[in-house]
C-alpha cells in the first residue's frame, strides 16, 4: 500500500441517514410546538437514504444495536462512492 493510499484509508467520512424530507414555511416552523407531529415524504418500511459526506451512496434500514440506532445496508451504489 502506498503512503498516499495509507493516508486516504485513514480519513474519516461522515455518514448520514435521511429518514425523509418535508418543506415548511418560516411561519409554520415558528408555530411548531412540543409534541407536534410532522409528516415526511417517505412511507414506513421504505429504505432510508445513506449519504457519505453529502453524496448518496446507498439505501439502508434502521435497526436496533443494543440500546442505540444502527443501520443495515440494503444496497450500495458503487458509482456514487
């Protein structure tokens, strides 16, 4: 492994999982109250989107890992990584 490959393999990449999206006006955001439910654009059971440093790289589902959330990779998009 070259020195550059070693350096690159040690870089940290931020992974983000997106449950869904919605759009709201400033007035709607200002009127939010504790306990209010906001509808998102994805259906229950649909795969979640997995991003690496802001780029979509695959689909996953939420799982429990002890008392924390985890993800199970369902599909990776090799051309996106």
